[in-house]
C-alpha cells in the first residue's frame, strides 16, 4: 500500500490512508511505523473516552497456555517499573474506565480506556513498558502460571500439589461443558493449525510449560514488528506516535517473525467424534449429551465471505422463525438448541455450528438427518426477499448502534477491526458496512442466492465434524486419581536438592508476595485530578402522555420503554416474573402466532423485551418498590412500527401456545445451568446476602441459585400436560393484571426525530391510561444464612455477607470505599497471589443493604473464609497510609463517573429518578466518598461487619460435602 505524504504525520510513521465513516461519525486513519513495520489503526472521534489497544499475534502450537500465562506474567513488572504488580497497582492509581488484558485464540491484547488525559498518558507508559520490556521474573511465572508445592509449603512430608492462578482459572473455565464442547469441536475442525489447541491452556497441559518455554515465546512474539496498535478518541494520532516512539519503538529494528499462519488442510469426508465430559459421580446422566455439527468456511477477513457467513447464519438461526432454529427448538432429539449455534468469525477461517443439548449419544445420526433435511428444504423452497431484507436491517442496526454501557464503545469498534488486521484483511471495510450491505441487497433479489450459499458452504462442504459430548460420572475421579498418582510418583523421585528447591521457592514466593514495593516510581492521578460531577442528560416531560423525553446523539436509532408499577402480587406470581419477561417477546400476539411475531419483530425493530426491576428506598432497603418495563429499539425510520409493536405486545401477547412455552422454559433451564461456572462468585454472593433485605431475597429467588434450582424443577414439572396448561394460564392471568396498570413512557432519540415519535405515542396510546391499583410491597427480610451449594465444578466460589445500610445512609460511602481498600490491601494478595484463586475482593451493595466478600475460581475453601475474617483484623490492627485510602476513593469515583452510551446514560438517569435517586442524592453520595477518612473505614467495619452476624455461602463440588458440613454450612443440591 503506497504511503500518503502528510506533514502532520510523525516522521517515524507513514500514513497509509484516511477514510471517513459517516454512519459511525469517525475517521479511520491507518499508519505504519517506518523502522519496525508496526501497524497503527486510529479511530479519530469526538469522544473524551480515549482507548488504547496493542495486540501481538500469538499462535501457540500446544495447549500449555503459554500465550495466556505470558499475558498474566508480562504485567508483573517491567524495566521502568520493576515493582511486583504494576498492573494491579495502576488499577488503584487511575481513573480508568477500562483496564484489562486478554488472550484470544491467535492474538493477545492489552487494552485500557480513560477520560482523563494525564491518566491516559500514565497508563500508556506502564502498558508499553510491560509489553515490550517485561521482566518475566521466574517467581511471577510460578505464581501466575503453575508451580509444584507441598500441601504445607514448608513440610516436605505432605503431598505435592499444583498451584497457580492460570492453572486454577482454567480448571474453572474447563469445568463448563460448553467450554469443553467448543474446545473439542475446534480441535477436530482444525487438526493442524493453532486453533487445534486451547490458547487459554488445558490444566493437564499447563503443568508441562517450562519457564524457558515462556521466555522463548516472549522473545519470538512480543516485538513491534508483530504488533498492531489501535486507538480511539479525540487525542490526535501524531500525539500517540510521539509517545509510542519515545517509550518503546525507537529501541527496536525490524524483525522477520515466522508464525504458523496458514489455512487449515481441508478434509474430504465428514468426521464423527464421541468424547466424554465430567459430571458428579452418581449423577443421573440421562438427557445430558451435547451433539453439534461444525463446518469450516472461508476467510473471516474477506468481507464478502464474512457477511455471507453472517447472512447464512441469520437466515438459518436468527430467531425461532428461522428454519434451522425452529427445527432444533421443536425436535424431541434434545432439550434445547446448543449454545454453540451460530457463526464464529474471529479466527482466520470461520466456522458455522449448530446442534442440541439435553440429548443422548445414540441420537447423533438422527440429528445429522434433521439438520441436513432442514438445509435441503431451505435450498428447495428458498427464502423470501422480505425475510432477507429483515436480516440486512438487523445488520445495519447492529452496525449503527452506539454501544458502550458495559464495554467502552471505542474498544468495541477496535475489537471488530482487529481480526482482519491479524489475518491480513482490511479493517476499514469491516467497519464501513454500508457499501457491502448495498451490494447484498442487490444479490438477495436472486431467489437462488441463498440456496446456492447453503449448498456451497454447508451441504456440499465435506470439512464437517459431528461431535457428541456425553456425560461421564467417572471421568473426574479418573482424572484426579491420575493427577494424584503422577504427583506421588514425582515426589518419590525427588532428590534432596529438588525438595530443598521446592521449599525454598515457596518461601521466596511468599516473601516476594509480602514485600512492600516502592510504588512511588509508578505514575498516578490523585484526588485533585478528579473531575467535577459528570453532567446529567437533560430530560423534558410531556404531560399529555406521561412521557420522559431525552434528545441524544443515537446515530439514527430510537429507544422506547413502557414503564408500569407492579400490582400487588402473591409470592407465586412474583416467581413467575422472570419467565413472563423472557416469554413476552417469544410468544404469539393477537392474530399472529409466535413464528409470525418473530418475523415481525426482526423486520420492524432491533428487538423488544420485558424486564422486572425492584429497589429499596434510598433511606430504607426494607421498603421495596418494583416496575415492569417493556422495551424496544429501532432505526428511526421504523419509529411508528416500533410504537405499534410495543403496544400490541403489551395489550395482546398470547400464552396459549403451550408447546412453544415448554420449549422456551427448557432453553432457559439450559442457559441458567451453564451460567454457574462463569458466574459462581456472583451466585455465591447472592446466596450469602439473601437475608439482608427484600431486594436481596428476591434476587436470590428469581435470578440466583434458588432461581436456577426452581427453573430445573419447573422444567421437570412441565412435562405433565396438565401442569403446563396451568402454568400458561397463570402467565395469561399475570399479563392481564400487569397491562391494566397506569403507565408512563421513556423516549430517547435524536432531536429531529422526537416530535414525530411523541405524536406516534399519543395516537397509539391516548385514551388508554390504565388504572392505579394497590402497588406491590414485600414484608421486611432479615436473617443470617450459612449454605453450601453443590454442583459440578473443579474450583470453589466463596462468599460472606453482612447486612449494612442503604445508599443515602451516612456510612454507605465509607463502606463502598472499604470494599476496594480491603481488596487492594489484603484480599488480592491473600486470595489471588498466595491462595491461587483467579480473583477475590469485597464490595458494598447499597441497593440491597449488604457488604459482600467473594472469591472466584478458588482452589481453597475454608482458608479463604478465614481470610475474609483476617482482612477485618488486618484493617483494625495495621497502620495504614493515606495513599491506600486515596487509591480506593479513586476506584469508587471511577465507577461513579463511568461513561455510558448516549441512550444508556439517558436510561440510567431515568431509572435512577424512578427509584428516588435524584441528582442531588448522587452528588451527596459523591461528596461523602471524597471525604472518607481512614478512621471512617475502621469505624464502619466495626459497626457493621460483625463476625457473629456474618452470612456465608459457597458453591463447590460434591467431593467437599463433608468439609462444608464440618464448617456448619447447610448443604443445598443444585
């Protein structure tokens, strides 16, 4: 690509091109570093939230997790910052809106975001030094990766055990059947390339990685010639280049880096594979087999191939009206469509996967026949142009929408551009979809276009794998036995020098973990850098129809919500709410059945849904109020259709399609069960906190561990047709009660769209105001709980909770700061570094009035619970420095000031107001946070975190039953 002469470009870089994307309101600028060849993609946008991202192409050729362990270890000290843990130290010394690092299958990335320029520059200097001049201390490798230690580190007579943060992280990750499903399928679809291996690491293979292997991988991969830089925001590219050059790039020359980047060798016949996955010993294995089919497709970085893949996936799987999804949802071969269903386009070559879960191994051929027959039928019957237009409409809407409520928007854009940059494609094309969408609109006019795609990519494609993953209740026991035997054999063969080395290394590691580094060498922001209160989005109110209206830069989208207070409900009706919310957009409506409604929703909107939200008062968590929210979004040109769609669903949703409702409940069960290994810490905290307030109890019953168990019981009960009919009638009765409530509206869009949008609302809803009825309330909740929830997991999730105060109580701010203070000063070291868990911490939940400790993917259990208590002793008995307090305050302010998308900020402001959280109250809380003292922390801990009043909950495996019973925890079966 020829360089563009540009005097504004830094001399160390050449500008390759600049491209305006109007639909995203940004300019894409592409540069190359002259000396090393490093690439830089800059997304110039009028946004204060600046994002930095550097990725290295990493192509591991084994499952030792070398790229993943290197990602962790690289952040443990560098040339300019030779402290033990600069990454976690900077989290505390920063106003970042995002800081992380992650390992993909073929790249490793180090991103951060900040709205403060000083903070951005501080983080950039630490990140660049960590990536390109990392120390990689052998003790950090032992801590973050894996090590051998005696069970009592200083006692060689005890058993040898494996320890390490990544080792335990991946034990937790690979406890999930879904993770095993994906990894096993990939290993057979990609028999010869990097995707054959688990880039995160298989626990049994992680222990084979040596420190020398890590160093070799670092030297080969972590070089600017193998680097891709990306930035987003309002800092000009030239200013980034000055920093990149000064802090890192000027010290490097070009390096020719050989990496095994090639296409997979094609198979000439489909392959069938059967493998086992571990479940609890003695567990019923009926109906727990996963069967999936996967095809290898074309290059992800070829825009035409990519969008054809997305089109194909949407035609077949987008919703319940899509032919393949419908076949998978309605078949009796399995319980629900596989969570793997869809297109995976982040690898060099894409994969298309479909299948089911909740089946039996012998149904493999039946599923193949079902899928092949469905594909053949689509080829023969074709797909209507209206349906294809609806799919292109979804692609356009997805591309236009400004996200960023959970993840910085600029980082989302960078993440979508990184795959083509890694694999040799054009990132600009993938960001600027308008031209290719126009070309696809032309192509879909040919009725044979989609049938030909299905033939070429699926039916006539022999590179196909059918994987059957069946439950094996003996597998985990065999694995644990093999590990015990291998460790016993290893111990028997140890020389006295090796024994001494293991003991000495454990001692050296503990000394290193306990050492207080001089963190003054790290840059920092302080409280003088904290901005004034962030401005609130301004709302206006239309009294004619009780509508709160926000004019926001939404890039051509509109958002509507219908908001109504919950009527007085019984406990049984209350427990129906999650199912009601999930089903409302999945069932028929008026004269349309659910299939016709799915098509209508896809053609007219970006999706609709209903959700339940409840909070206590700002001064009393026991006084709960709740609302049902019907939500939708659409392109502005579809505003009238969206308003009518929401109105129709609100008034006329039907709960008489019994088979459909049965299918959806099965799918909800499957998804909720799979969530346990990924969200075990949140579920454990919810269980521990359930007795602190009505809101906490409700969260536990509806969405927590009790809710998951309730869904399993409901799914089982609905196999009885009479029970199913009764359930559907209850949903219909609940709907009748909800839709009679008085309502108000939330409307968000661009200024010029709003008048017509309000007119639509008035014409659609006027004369139907609903009626005020007695509002739902709950009795106060206050009790202590001690529970252990048993499920299939190789690691533990521990939690302890204390009842505390609501958000407007004078102590709420100090308790909120205390969470970060305990994590930074004690829990991180005790639970992650020394204990080997993937994470641990503490936080105040002022919505529900409780303070929670937690650990995540934790090899320990009783010792972690002890550490929660020791953290409180440490707080009271240690002399603390002001800087530690300041760091915790900064962390809280960073969370309070976290930017949101334009629509997200408006929604947040509206819902705050709905529950009495005014701008004045939030300003008051912010001021209290900024004025917290060290004495305040000790005082509120002594007042509220009283060990005798602690509630405890753990999520663990059945092998720990005796242990948790010995701790006085009541055993609950999940």
